[in-house]
C-alpha cells in the first residue's frame, strides 16, 4: 500500500462522488477509568464523541453514557455544551502534545534542522494515531468542514505561540535577510505538506480503508523533512543572491 495524494487508491467511486453527509470517524472507544475524577472522564469521553460525530451531532447524553456520569455533572463542571467543547479541544491538544511534543523536547539551542524535523514529526504523526492522541486532528477536520466558531480562543492561546516559534525557527534557517513573506511562504509550504494526509483522510468524503504502516508514516515524515530542508536551502540561496543584487 502507498499513500496516494491523488486519491486514486482505496476508493469506492460509486460512493465518493455523491457523499454529502458529515464524515464519521471509526475510532475505538477509549478506556474510561471509573476511578478517575468525573471531570477527567467527561473530557475524555467528549474527545471521543465530538471527534466521532462533530459538535453539532454529538449529544451530552452520549458523552455522559461513555463517561459513566450523569448530565448534572456536565452542568456542574462545564455549564453547557459550548464550554465543554472548548475545554475538550484544549484537553485533546494536551493529550497530543504530551505524546508528540511540538519541539520534540529539544532545547532552543538544538540545531534548527533538528527542531524542524521534530516539529514536522509532531504535526504529522497524530493524523495516523489510532489512539487518543489523534483526537485533535479529527476535531480540526470537523472545524474545517463544519465550523462552530468556537475555535478562536484556542487558536489564540494554543496555536499562535507555536506559529511564532515555528516562524522564528524558519528565519534561522533562511538567514538574516529573509523577509516576513519569505518566512510565511516557507511555513505555508511545510504546513501544507504536513496536513495533506489529514485533508485527504478526513475532509474529503471518501476515507482510506486501511491504516498506513509505521514504515509508510516514517517514510512520509522523512520525505517532508528532507524536501523542506532542500527547499529552504534553495530559498536561502535566492535570498542571498537577492541581497547582493540590491
């Protein structure tokens, strides 16, 4: 099997062209430890239900049933469905970051090439993780297809700091003469490569019917890293030539 960006493999053409309903994700239910605090059980159950059905179709009743908690507990800990959803997004992100640290736990003094590889690894792997660390990618997929308008605060608090850190890293690789546009376009290119599997597997109405092997995921990450570093090196050369011409 091979990851196919053109969606020519593993496709049932009779269904893909006319699928119009919400995407449904088939992920095993998490193990709920009944000894865990009620709030923690609700958040884990909410991660599963929201990522499976999306915000609009998920119900508090489903979440409580999986969490083995009553609806009053949701009212007590979260007040309403919107607040539960916002906190679920943050919880899902924390689960992912704990397993796939955005910087690979590397110090700021590590070579930028290594830090870039770690960041790419942390972005790509959750797309293929069958466990709770993959919840955040499915929540993002739902937001792209069926926006709730509730992601704004999380983007500001969780994603923007990582974006600034990423741009700073790219500026190191591109050199001191890189413009904001140089950095932005390189970031856009790399992030697009990293999210291509997510877009293919989740946003499109046809789902891949197989789980990529560890070797396939490793090969994809290695390609994105090497391709991106080569592109940055080429771009840096052009930047330096541009500086000489000026």
